[in-house]
C-alpha cells in the first residue's frame, strides 16, 4: 500500500513568513508533485521532480520553490508567504516509467493571515 | 501547454440515475486520461483511466469514453448511489521524452440524492 504523508494537516502563518511543507513517500516512486487545490480551479501543478535534485516548474511556480535532496522527500517552500497563497496543498507521487497513476497525500490546509 | 476544460461544475442526480461528466483537452499529444474521485475531506484517488489507443473502458458501474478526433473524453456513472457523491476530476497527461505531467480539469461536484 502506497503511503504518502505530509508534515501538517493545518498550518497558519503570517504574511512574509517563510513556510516549509514536507512530503514523504515510502514506495520508492521516481516522480513527485506539488499541487494547490482551490474551489472551481481544480488541481494546479506548482512544481514536480522526476529525480533526486531535479525539479521542473509546473503551471503556477511563482512565489514557490522546491527541494528534493532524497528520493523519498519533496519539500515545497514559500519564500515569503502572501495571503493569496492561502490554499490546500497536495503532494503526489508517481511510479514513473510509463505508470502514470498518482498517489496523493492527505493535504495541508495553509492559511496566511 | 495543455488545457483541460471540465463540465458541468456541479451535478445533482437522484439515486439510480446516470451521471455524465465531460472534459475536453487541447494538446493532441496527450495520451493518458485518468479520472480521480475526491470524497469530502479526503485525498483524490484514481477510479478509472484510459489510454489514447482505446476508445472505451468500463469497470462495473463506471465507464470512460475517449474521442481523440474531437479531443474530448467523458465519465459515465450508472445506477448512482449516495456514496458516489464526491468531487470528480478529469486529467490529461502529455509526456515528454523522459517525463510528463497531468493537467487537471476544474472538478465536478456530484451529489446523489437518496
């Protein structure tokens, strides 16, 4: 059974703070993704990584960065949180190599005040 | 890049009725089309998928159809039950030479009334 965990279910931060969201998977999947979910906008891809130390911009990377130092861990960083980054953040993993099913973490509800 | 449009945004049906959700995509190179179900407060989970070399796929009460020429695909749920109530997302996968990514639709909130 694939297990994808995220560091927090709920997080409240102040404008301007640096925020770290962590995602850990235990299935040796190659690819990892960060999405944000907003009502009426679906899941929008922020960044993804297909290998350790590799990262690719998704559709909405502005204001975010990522780090993948180990295969099992993919971190999303908000350098200076802003109120428009209040959202649900979902991490996902994918086996890769032609298997495109994605497995999601439970999500982090981030509120920036 | 890829653009996926999903309709309707909300769908309300009576238990036992059928439900249909439609998506269109823009990138003719997309070759994999999954559907995810997200129950309230839970994570999205894959319920069915289809690849571009297949026109239809069925799994019990759910089916997906794909029209590559028109670039649209649909989810069909028959004999709906209250536990089918959830948000449904379609997605399209466009692969590069070594990696690709999913582009999701906006989501459909399905409510099945007992």
